[in-house]
C-alpha cells in the first residue's frame, strides 16, 4: 500500500469498526450507509493485502494482523487531528504590528513583564518600542502614530486629555510622588520653603512634553511665578548628574529621590511634593482591535 493510496476516511472506518465490532453501528457514527462502510473496509484490506476482520455471529472481530495495525491507524488519525487543531489555532492567532510608546525606565513601567506576557499569549505580534516623553507619547497615541503607550500625569491631566480627545481609553497602573530635590549643601535654601520661595532658586527645566514641565506649570502658573531656569534637560539620567553637580533643583520620583539623597547627600524639600500617576493609554475606538486588545490583556496580567 502506498502513501498516496491512504484514505483517512477508510482509516476512520477501520478504527471505528474495530472499536464497535459492528458495521451498522460504524455506519451510523460515520453517517454513511452500511454498504459504503463495507466497501471501505474491503478496500482497506485489499490495499494492505491483509485480512483484517473475521465475521462472527455477533459482528466483526479483528484478526491478529488487524489488531497489529489498529494502534498504527489510531496514531495516524491522532496526528492528523493534532495537525488540524494546530491549523485552526494559527487561523485564530492574533498577528500584526504593535507600536508601543515607552517612558522612564523599563523596571518602573514593568515593560519586561508586559512584553513577556504579550509574547507568550500572542507570539505572532511584532512589537516596536518607541521611547519618548510622556506628553509626546500621548500625542502620538491620539494621532494614531502609536497603538498604545505609557503616560504620566495628574487626575487633572486625565480629565483634560479625555475632554480634548473623548476617544481616549486609559488605565491607572500606579500612583507615586514627585519630590523637589536640590544639590548637596542646599539645605538652608530648600528646607522649610514653600513653592514661592523655591521658585526663586535655579531650576533644571524640561521640555513641554515632559511630565515635570506640566506638573510645575500647574503649581507655578496659578501663583503667577516663573522659576529661574538654568538648564534644559530631556533625560532623567542627565538631570540627576546635573543635580549632583550642583546646577539646580529638579523634580525626582520619590523612590529615586530617597535613594540619591542617601547615596549622594542630595537635599529633599520637606514642605512640597506633587502627586502623579502612571497610566496606559490607547484610543477607545481601537480598544477591541485584536492586536491592541492583546496588549491590554497582557498589561492586565503584568500589573495584576
């Protein structure tokens, strides 16, 4: 018997007849007529050149050759079933490109955990990471240049963003505090001082797209104050280096501020701080697109 002559329907008839020991029950389960099943069994016997069944008063009984072939036939049908299931799984697999806007350090956003969950659940999705500032990530998501992204802001930021773009979908992942940090030795100028007094000191400025810029604008704007800016910085690592060099004040995430103050003697302002939140955002209109929905599911597992 050649591979080309192998007929899966005939194999199914043989296996089922061996299990049932009866042509009529085999025909019923295969939704065929009894003559059709008998013909298939006869053809299988001819193709193999073996006698596979003997007839008994109770129906069919396997011969020794038939019993020897049965496990092989069952394995073939199981392998075909596995192949068909794999094909169905691939048909339903989410595939495509996902553009992700990232900010800050990967540990803080749990980026590695998020990507691991995404790859395990949807391995056919190709990810593209674009690192930037919080405001620019949000703007690119709203323009459709990014599919999803991380964003920093206050509750007021979320309300204004939703008002400006009603289609925005966001989830708050964690809340934290920004501290005002000054170089070592600046205690007399910083400790016990309010925002008005701090505005008179030199500050490390950040671009409008950064969360630092937006948070400080919300503080100094209503007071009619403009802090004295001595340098423009767009990276957290550069900001910390300038702080240690004694250039000026800056906002720093509380966990980093405490660590750096202990390690390098930086001074933390004790009368002011700003609350902030890390969020994950996408356009609500695209929330149920398979690729973006997979990203949200992976995010939920990473931040569960």
